[in-house]
C-alpha cells in the first residue's frame, strides 16, 4: 500500500467479530455496537504505542471509509483507539 497515515491518524482494516448474547444469539454487525476490532495498516508519525499489524478496539463513531488501489480501508484518529491488544 502506497498511502501514508497523516500525523495522528491510523489507516485500519476492520476485523469481523461474531458478537453473541449470553444465551448464544448472534448479533448483526452494525453501528449499534460502538467499539469495533481493527488492525493497523499504516500508522501516522505522531501515534505512540501502536505499530503496523497491531490489533485494537476503537470507537467507530469517527471512522472514515477510503479506497486505495481498489481496496476498502478506514481512517481513524489515534484518540479513538481504546485498547491495544
């Protein structure tokens, strides 16, 4: 990928998770689930504690979709990252 993340942003790939209730019912993947799992593809130079390939949970309210070389990615701010795994 030739794109670069700008300053304090992260270019991510979403990781699909299966969310289940206590009784075992699968919930659909939608905006109702606020915190999503992602993987860092490119990390801006001002982002600390995160490197390419790291997985993390982030607040999906601030994500922006982009396409680079025909592939879909999302861009988030480093402040939206909640937990690095």
